[in-house]
C-alpha cells in the first residue's frame, strides 16, 4: 500500500496561484480554471524559488508570492530529502500571513496545511485546510489537503466526501490519484486501476505522468503482477529518467523477481538522489536475505540517520519507524512509537504498525483488535494480512492464521523479501 503521504506531495505543487509559476511552461494556477501539474524535479523547483525571491526583492508585500515560495520549499524538501526546507517554508508562509492576515489569506492557510501534512501533523493539516476552505471553498487542491489529513486521521467516510469534492471541482491527475486511492483502501483494485488510468490520461507533462505510472506500477506489484509492474515503471522512467520513486519501485520489483544485482543498482540510484527511510529499509532487507550483513547494516544506519534528520526538522516519523524498529531489534522503541502515532492519527496503516509492535512485544491478545482495525476497510494488502495471520497463530487460531496467510500469498507471493518466505514456511507447517 502506498502511503497517502506520497499523494500529499502532489497537492503541494497544485496549491500556488497567481504571480509565480511553479512550472516554467505553465502556472500551477488553482482556482483560476487551469489544470495544474505537480513539480517534481530539482531544477524546476530551484528555478521557481529563484524567480519568487527575485520578485519579492522588488515587491516585498506580495503575499501570494510569499505563499508560493513557502509551497516551493515544501516541494523542495520532498524531492531532495532535505527537511531543513520545511523551516524555510514556514517562514515564507508566515511572511504571507503577516502581509495578508489569515482571515483573508486562503492561499497561505492552504500552504500551512500542505506543510503540516508533509510533517505528518495531520490534525493541523486538517485545521488549516478547513480554515482555508471557509474563505475559498472552490480551491480543489485544498480539498486534497483535507482529504489526505482525514485519511491519516482514520476518518475515512469524511475523506471520501472531500475527494469527491476535489474531483468535481477539477478532474485531473491529482484528484483522480486520490480517487484511485480511496478504491484501493476499500479493496476495489479494479476501480483503483481504472481511475489511476484516468490520472495518467489527464497528465499534461512527464512529471505527473511519472507520478501516475509509479502508482499504477504499485497497484500491479501489490497484486503480484510483476511483469506489468516492471513495464509500467520502465515507461515512467522513459518519460522522466532518473526519477527516484520510480527507481525505488524498480528495485522492489527486481528484488521480487530474484534479480538482486539489478535491484541493488536501482535502489542505490534512488537513494543517491533521495535518501528516504522506506527504500533504505527495503534495500537493507534485500541485502540481509542475500547474506550481505555489512551492506544491510549500512542501509539500516541510513534509515535511522534519515529519520533523525526528518524528526529534527519537525517531521513525525513514528508510524514509519515503528514496523522497522519492531523488525530490526528495537521492540520497545517500536511499541512506544506506534502507540504515540496511533494517539495522533489512527489510520489503518498505524493500526497495523501498533498491532505488529504489540505482537513483537509478546502481547498478541492486545494486538489482534488493532490488526482487525487495519483490515476493516477491506484493503487487500499482503503484509497487513501476514501480520494478522502471525498474530492469530500466536493466539492458537490456526484456521484464522491459515486463512490470512493464504490470502496474503494469493494476493502477492512476493510482498516482502523479508516476510514472504516466512509466510510460505508457516503455511507449509499448518
């Protein structure tokens, strides 16, 4: 399951209005009737920041450009992996509010919502998004901020409504991507694929096409269709060469196909450009199962170092680190992180993290209700089913364990280089 935070990055590039174009070819204009596209290349974002700063040197009270600059910094953090840009973003957005107060500045409020979402403060993202919509209810991208926050807060029915409003206002790559995700969360993979195809069809440049293709590849991979996943990723890389999320996806797919060397090349290229914890953890697990313990330790160190940098700049990484810590020998830290994250945003993914952390702590009776919560929408996620199957087995429910593990392997027998082989062994013993 791809985290909604990946889609959050798309909405950042869709929020700017007027004054400064976040793409040199066409402004990312929201609320003006223009379709907008995501910005995802370092050079484009650097140019947009340079242009914005030059304009602000001439017009220091241009509150829209201050807001756009803040959004550009949020996007720069996303594509470079440098979270120090979040502080710059906050400063720029606050400058916008200093010139034009919040009561009449929906743009900066929406920008603060995107920043809060990027930092995984979803309660704040929802508050800022709703305040922005109270001023301008027709800003499609702000409905996206609200939808993303509601998903992570576990308020799914409200999230579906927000996504529908976004699609109604502007049916484009960004809104269709969110609509696809709502189907995926509910286990309707066919409609998720069909709507993501609409997102691709609506793309107007290589960056949003690559975004759509990345998620289409993820849907294929999560369903165990490695050939389609690989061809889709390669099409994305043809359109946007060297794109780190696509490279990481290619590494994941090649690892599942048994091409360790090819996977290592792809993961290394992705991490060299964007050193994020998720791909580093996956690469580390691949190296570990192939016997390269030293290489695995280097990747696990990268996970911890990159997570520490994110945390130092205000990003909540508890949910992302909980399962990693549970799987890699720091169970008390995993449980603390998962409980903390669940208290702030009890999404199904955080429910799964808490369930697994409780299981690894030997507290399976407490873990099972959270494992059930993680699957309450009908999501067809092999890793989540594996987690619940193992918890059920620990409680002596062999039939339940067999059902969950069999379903996990039927959905995607390659769901994890670390856990899929263990799932096969358990099934063989039942």
